[in-house]
């Protein structure tokens, strides 16, 4: 076992939002471990550097995580803070998600150009341009709001908001609510999109802390941050995506709800233009965890050992029973869509993306 460290080195992207999220994680850890010191090391990822191409056309996995994971593998950092939606469902060998923090609002929000205040997606003028770099958002916008046009927009949150406000190209952009809330920009939210309007990305709104799979001191350190209800919801979502084999090259989205101990997952896939869609919902009963476990669950494992991973996630303080149930919910729902033709729709979307990229 590795020795415990007095100073923990934390890896983060350089953007303002990434640093806000990283500092939030450190603040939480500092409350539990006041004698520990934390040092942030920042770096730029490929997704931060390549801004002239839509994300699906870059043709590289781990766009926002690879450089950070290299630093983790080289032991230049002890742990890394990510937006969970950026983490692939299969992590590099030797790495795991040591903690998933309590989820912020996972929904998407509409931010309007200053001269469009008071409008909604439904009431925006015919031909209004909506900025997004997400195939998931694009497909749903085209399906539900055919009077609107969709155009790619890249850059961090600050950059996209500046483009919206200073250029006349976009009448609105669609962003994750969680990022706007964490940046204290809730006043810019004109419309929050419910599940009937737009399903969200797998893991959206949740923060994940990645570390070495066998770094037991760090895993034990992170266990206090692991939020059971959030972890089980996002596990079902990640299992759904992993079974489909999807990523950013095909429109895939989810919506998960935990009421009492009943976990319900909705999952869907679309063609790029939104004309084809498959959507299904399925539920399961958890044995130990419920929505009332707001502060996470008490540790249930003894002795501590190298864990079995679930879509790259350490079980931490959760029971294997509930983890198995949640993982199965995601895979069962995905297999239901596969039987209905989901893989054909996804493969067609990927082919179109590749042909445009060439």
C-alpha cells in the first residue's frame, strides 16, 4: 500500500469552470481532512486546443481527459477532477472514478441573445440560429423545433457566451445548466429544458474524481465525497451508453430519476437530423440506497481492498448488490433499444459524421 501524503496534487483543466469545480472538490475534502494540503496543477486538453472543428469530427476519444490521465499515470498528480460527462465509459488501465459528488441540475438550459429576451425555443422567430457543438442537442432541436437552425459553436463557457452576446450569428445557445449555476450565471438562463423537451448527456451535472485504481490511500480519502444516489443514477446511465457503444459520434441521451428506492432510466438514440428516434424507459428497485440518502451512505465494506469497478467507477461505500442492479438497468435498457434497431441508427450517424470530416 502506498503511504499517505500530507500534500495532495490535484489535476485540472485551465478553464474558469474547471477550476471552480476543482476548488469545490478541494473545499469538500478540506472539510473532512483539515490537516491535508492540496495543490492544483492545470493543463490544456486536446478538446481545449482544437476549436475550429465540431467535437465529433476531431476523431479522438478522451478529448477533455487524456492529458490529465497521462499526468495521473505518471504520478505527477494524485487525482483529477472531471465533469463526469467528459469521461468515457471505459477508463485507461489502472485508473478509476474514486468518487462521484452530489449531482447539480443535469438539465440543459437556453441562453438568449440580448435582443431575444423573453423568448423560448418555441417562440423564437423562424430561422433563428441556435448554437451547440453537441449532436445530442442538435438532433433533439431539429426534431422538436424544425423552425430553428442549428450551428456549431465551440470554446469554453466564457467564450461561447461572448460569441452569443457580441456576434449576430446566434439568437440562442443551449448549455448545461450545471455549468451556468457553478459559474453563478443563473440569471442568463431563460429556459430550462425538461425531459419532454430535451434528454441530457450521460453523467451531465455530476463531478467525478479520477485516481489510480490501486491507490488505496486516495480511494479512502475520496470515499467521504461519494454520493450514493448520484453514483447509482450515473452508473445506470454509463452502463446504458457502454452497452450501446456510443460516444460523441452519435446522438444518445438519458434521463434518470430515483424516487424512494425505485430507479427509473429513460434512454434514447436519434439520427443526426432527428427524423429517426428510439426511446424507452425502464425501472428497477434498489435494495439499500434511496433518494433519502442525501449525504451518501455509510461505508459498508471491511476490510478495504482493491475494488471491482463499475463502468470505471469504484464501489466506494456502496453495496455490490445495488451497483449490480443499477448497472443491469442500463444494459437491459440499451439491449431493448438494440433489438429495436438502435445500432443501425447510430452507425448511420457515425458514417455521416466520418464522411463530412473527410
